[in-house]
C-alpha cells in the first residue's frame, strides 16, 4: 500500500449581495485578453507555468505537467456550463517585445445563481503586482454579469497568500476538506 499525504483545503464563497465588488485594475503594461476558443493552449501554458513549482502541482498532479494542464483546460472549456465572461488571460508587454501571457483564470456556472472559479494562476516572475486580485475581480464581474449571486472556489490551506487575497475580497471559508494524495514510492 502506497503512503499517503493529506492536504488541507478550503472551499470558500463570496456573496455579491453582501459584498460590493470594486473594478478590476491592471498595472501599466498589463492587458486583458477575453476568452477565445483558440486560446486553450495559451491558458494551459500559463496555468502550467503558474503551478509547476507550487504545492498544488502535488495536490493535483495534472498541474505539474503541460499536457495535464492542456487536458484540464480543454475539459473546463468544453463543459456546457463554461462561462467565457469569467475566463481571462492577462498579457504583459513593455512595448519592445511581443506580449507574454502571465495570468489566467477560468469560471463555470454551477446553478442559475452560482458559479465556480476553477483556476487562478500568475506566473512567478509577475507575482506581487496585484494580478491575482485583478483576475479574481474581473472573473467575479463576469459571474455578476451572468446573473450569478455567489461564487465558490477551492484553495490549499497552506497557500496563505491566496487565502489572504480571497478573504480580503470578501470570500469566507464554507468548509475545510482534506485531499488524499499518494506519495510516490522511491526505488532504491
């Protein structure tokens, strides 16, 4: 029997009727790219670059490899309840170089009045500029435009930066869960 590791995760929710949403603002040099079906690979690569060295790549093995991210992104985008207006890329350009994708977020509807953020990722070299906050706010705006009143997401509890960000925006912890992940046995 393989050893197992447990990861504590939070299911968090925001209720728009109780929490006003400020507009999403990007720093100078960053730009929004709305959802296009042809951007599946761009979202997948950005997701991979964002998660490959993070704890979530241990919790969800697919996030640690590009093709896993591509399958995941394709699965999300093909869902009947996929919400394009809650799905965004952030690009960066200094004017001298081609734009680089540096942030991604995806959303799906759960019911007529609630949705779920699937993934939020910012590549390491663009962290600390408020892109995660901007992505969440832009996605939440898309959920609100679709008539949804609540949005949920899940986050690994020891990702204290993300948990703090979500709490600062008005998300609250609904439930604590534990994800069981097998530990790869070493070959000696």
